[in-house]
């Protein structure tokens, strides 16, 4: 789609903190997974019915999967996340989602039209 991705340092994947830790505490801030970090105890979701699954999967993951199909780019990891989350919740998060490319009114656009819309705000009607 000709859009860039944000970069993440390899070492950041091995910190118990989020990216916000570095933003607020400085670029060298990291907490190894083996170290206890009291600030994070009791602050996460405690069941599967939380926004990290019930919102991120049927909206973000599902949209990325659809864009992959539109552009002919396989999205096996994203598709696996959708299947795994759906299996854990015992409902089809993709089928139940209203967030399709057509819902966003961009499903009909070709690559050039979509680029013009994303970069210049020029919308192409159906």
C-alpha cells in the first residue's frame, strides 16, 4: 500500500514494559521479563472479554486481513490471531464484525484511488 511501518528495536520485544515506558522514562528504560516490576501487577486484563481481543481483533486485525486480500498480500499471522481469538471466545470475531472495507466505504477503490484518498483526502465515489 506504499505506507511505512513504525520501527521497533529488537531489544524492545524483551522488555516487560510497553513502548510508553521508553517514551516517559527515556530510551534506555527496559524491564527484563525475569524481573518483577510492581508497577505492572494487577493492571492487565484478567479474562478474554477485554478490548485487546474484542476490539483489536474484529477491527484492527480483520481490517488488515482484508487489506492483505485486496492487495494480494498473505496475512497468515494476522489470520491465525483472528482464528485463535475466535476459538478462545467461541464466536467468529471476523464474521460478527461490521468493520469491512465496504463499511469504511473504501472497498470499491483501486490502488491509485485509495492512495489519493489516504494521502490527499480525495475520495472516489462508487
